[in-house]
C-alpha cells in the first residue's frame, strides 16, 4: 500500500514537473511570440474602426505580457518587428517598446512598455500611462511611469551626470490636426523610473524637458549629433509676426539651434553651423497676413 502511494506521489510530481518545464519553454519561445505580435501590429493603425484597433491593442499587450515576464527577453532582438520602435540600451539594462493607435477623432493614443534593471539589479517591467488633456508647465515637471508625456520615441542616447546614468529620449507627438511636437526628455532609473530632470539650460531658465510645437505640415528634424555631442534642431518662428505664441503656425526659418551636452547638462546654443545630417526645408513665410493676395 505504501509503495503504491509513493509511486503515485512520484507520478503526480513528475506530471507537475513536466507541466512546469512546458510552460517555461513556451515563455522563452520568443520567435513564436514575435511572429504573433507581427501579425497584430498592422491592425493598430490600419483596422477599419476604432473598436477593432483598440481590440487589437488589447491582444497586442497580452502577447507582450507573456514575453516580458521572462527577463531573458531583454537580450532577444525582435528583428522581425519593424513597424514600431523598440529601443534598447547597449548595456541591455533598458528597453522601451513604443507604439500609438490613431483614432477617428484625430487623437493618437500612445503606449509604451519599459523593461529595465533598477539600482538593486531587480528586473522590472512598467507600463507607461500618459497624462490626459492639456499638460500645463510640461517643461518643468518631474514625472513617473503613471505620469507620462505620451510620445513615439525614435532615439535613445545614454549619458552621465556625475556618477548617475541618464538616457536622452527624443520623441514625436502628432499633437492634433493643426500641430505636431518634438519632445526632448530624459529618463533616469533608481528604484523605479523618473522622467525629466532640470538639466536643460535655455538662456536664463532651467527645464526638465524641452518641447517644440510646430505647424502640422512643417518638416522639423530633431536629432542627437554624436560628433558635436548636441541635440540639433531648426529654429522655429511664426509665419507672421501677428501669430507669435500660436505654435500651430510655427515653421523653420532656416537657422539651426542646439542643446550641447556638457558635464551632464544640455546648454542651449543659438544659430550654430548646420551639421550635414540636419534637414532645413525652405518654407516661405507669409508677409501679409494669413490670406495674402
């Protein structure tokens, strides 16, 4: 009797062990999940209705849940996924998975998942939650993962301020039907995530981040130039002086500005020589009001 009970216990334990191994193997089959994510990704922007887009978005997030539960996913390249940004630091301690869903009311819903190792070397996954509505004094706010300036990041650059590691983030925001924005932000990691730091020195002011808002159809390139260790961007002016302060009428005027990185601080430089990689479109300003003859 005892032998039968012992054999039964061993058999049950073997079943649980096999199930555990099977689940573990499934979680680490990143190529399978990558393929499934690739199938859903086009629906986020191209589905016929908002309901279909948001349903696809829920499925999209559920797949990432299964992938990101495994810390080994930080080292997987996801080379098949090219329709949305996946930015990974060279030291493999930070990754940002970022996308947006355009809705029929001309509003973009931004999403981001951050994988990282904190200062205790603990593996963490955070789902960023964007701030809703108009954000006042956005340049002066220190934010966390539940207070995020929503954007689609296209550049991640590590740098140091003293002994502390920071990451420069450059992002695009299709603000509304009249204007777009480019966002220069910084991310730091301690026990959790912090967005923004008072290290952007613009003339006599200090900002936690710097945001450019401009006319919807204007071409505005914001890039970090490693050769001169600077964020390089066009100077923006209104198409007519009467429109000063109305940023949906701002366009490049042909000159170039920069935030130069020195000792962990980005210092504003006005009217620098144009680096080769910066595109400055030739846009004519309107001299005689909104509706010239």
